[in-house]
DNA sequence: TTAATATATGAACAGATGTTCATACGTTCA
DNA sequence: TGAACGTATGAACATCTGTTCATATATTAA
């Protein structure tokens, strides 16, 4: 064990750690942010924010392979960041909820302040 | 070039893409979400959310090496998610702004809804 | 049925990432 | 000064990630 520095207060540290989300939720959060850490997936979300779209529309807009779009959508779907609806032979994707909009908009504000 | 599916409207696609942030900002956003995609760094932020702390306090609380904490803090600092203040021989870190709080709190809400 | 279209998925590869170890730097105080 | 403490950083490693290619599945229309 390492010596504690003079600022460390073991009891307070314990209290502070109790207010950190438990491991399970931290891991889930990591997975969500991990999904948002991809140029392709972010662009997908900024497109879906404007209008629900099928896979081939996204493919055309983003100029990447259909496979890449589909893999990206799976990642987003698994974390409930986007949802799906079947429409004939098309699979229509849309933003899952307001959390997703808040996340990408807040982040955009943050980086825009720096430019 | 691939054939367009019947849902694709090239003109509309163009309009939609114009409302997607430019490559530079998308890349910056990726970097921010990338920084948030780490159990250690998330825990650091949830600690700093409660109280500004020096490196050794974080080290004690998180039970990882000093090096890991310091590397994690550098990543967060470079993206202006945390800021630093020198206090004698201590380096005190604190949450940069409200965006950071909004990001982690919104994400926590999202994952908590699922549990 | 069959052909065509729309979407999903597994494998595989190159590139990126987080941790630790070792070490260097900076500040304080004796 | 120098020793002790607090912090930063480069290297290296094992692990993980995103893309493409090839192929499979599902729906529609003929």
C-alpha cells in the first residue's frame, strides 16, 4: 500500500466513491460513449436527428459501404441509441430518445466553443 | 457507383448533409466521446463532480496507479473536460464546465432507465 | 418460383487504446 | 543544498476497434 498524501481523508474518500455510479452502470456508460466515438456513427446520428432514414439512404449520404453503415447501426441499436421500424422491404432507423439528442448537441456546443 | 434505392432523394440528401457538423467538429466530438469511453476516466469525472481533487486523492479513491490517473487526466485536460490549478506542491483538478456535467448525467440517466 | 433489392453478419486485417514500468521533473521544507 | 513528496511522460505490451470483403437472410415483384 502506498502512503496517503496529506490531502487524503479516507472517510471522505469513501463517501465520495459511494456517489460514483456502480461498476455495472459505469461500464454501460463507457459502452455508450464508445458508440459515440466514431465519425461514421456520429454522422449517422446527426442525419437521423433531422429525419428517420433507411440504411440505403444513410449509405448514399455518408459515402461509405453498406456494410459499414449496417455495423454502425447495430452498435447504436444495441445501446438503444437508435431504434428500428420495418417498412416493407426497408428498415427505417430513428433516434431513440431525447437523451441522445442532448448528448450530441451538448458535445457539439462544447467543441464549437473552442473553434 | 451503386444504384440508389427508391427512397433516396439526392437533393434532400445534400440538404441533410449540410446540417451535419463539418469534419473538423465531428472529429473533435469523436475525441471527446473517446475520452469519456473509459471506466477510469468516467470515475474521475464523477469524483470531480463532487469536489475538486489532487492526483493523489484520485489515486487513493480509484485504486489504480498514479501513472494511470495522470494519463487519464491528461486526456481529459487536453479536451478541456477538466482544468487544473496549482496549489503548492499539489495539482488540483476540477470539472471544466456545465457541458461536462450534462454529458455524464444524461448518459447516466440513459443507462439507468435500462436497469 | 425466381430474380432483384435491402439489410445483416462473420472473418480478418491494420490501426488505435489503456495500463504498467521506469524515470524525469517540479515544489517544499529541513 | 538535498531529500522527500507530488506529478508527468515515454516506451512497450496486450487488447480492442472500424473497416472491407464475402456471403447469408429477408422481402417484394414478376
